[in-house]
């Protein structure tokens, strides 16, 4: 991999030196940490949306049934075509 911005390459070298790691090990750790953070955020977002959907279903199912439910006879004629 080539870093084209000299200031970024220098910052990586300095961080690696401060942490006593190679640049490769430092970058590997940074990538792994970022991947873990993004994965956790994505999973939390999925869980939040799933919880919201389940709450919507729960509220819908709690609504009272008003009147008789439609049957196939209400929706289709004697030939099976929509009314």
C-alpha cells in the first residue's frame, strides 16, 4: 500500500514509534478497531429498526376488530374474479 500524503505517512510512522509497533501492525489494529465499531453500529441500527417494527406490529394487533372480517365471497365474484 502506498500513502501519497506525506503528512499521513509521517503521522503513521510517529504513532507506530510511540506505540512500539510496526506500521503494518498499527494499520492492522486501526482497521480492525474501525471494522468492529462499524459492525457494532450497523448491528445496533438493525436491532433498533427491528424493535420499532415489532412495536408497530404489536400496536396493530392490539387494535380492536370492528365488524366482520371480509371473506373470499366479499372480494371475488362467482368466477373468481375481483369484484
